[in-house]
C-alpha cells in the first residue's frame, strides 16, 4: 500500500476530538483519520450499492413498510423493562 501526503482543513473541535480519540487508541492522528476515512468510504459504498439494488425493486406495500418502520423504531428506541424505566437497579 502506498501512502500519500495530503493537506486537509477541518474544524478545530473535530481535530481536537480526533486527537483525543487517536491518543486513547494508541494511534497517530494520521492513522486514526485514515481508518475513519476508510470506514466512511465503506459505509458510503454500501449505501450506494443498497440504493442501486432498491432501484430494481418494487416499492414496499403498506404492510411491509409498517413492519420496517416497527423494526427501525425498536432498533432506535429499544423497549425498557419496567424496572429500568423506573430507575430501579
């Protein structure tokens, strides 16, 4: 793998957060940012592939969409037990 030197401009608070994260993980800022960029590129490639695949499918039925919405809602807002929601340990 070849390496290239680049100059980037990012907000100071983002750089501070990257420096702190790289230090916690024992990486150089350059290595940490490189890994973060690689992860972001993979996510974007996956989203592009999903978008292309979805273009070949019929839109979901109302029932299918309701199911997807329910699954996503559960993933974003997992149900809490009664004890947890009352603050019991």
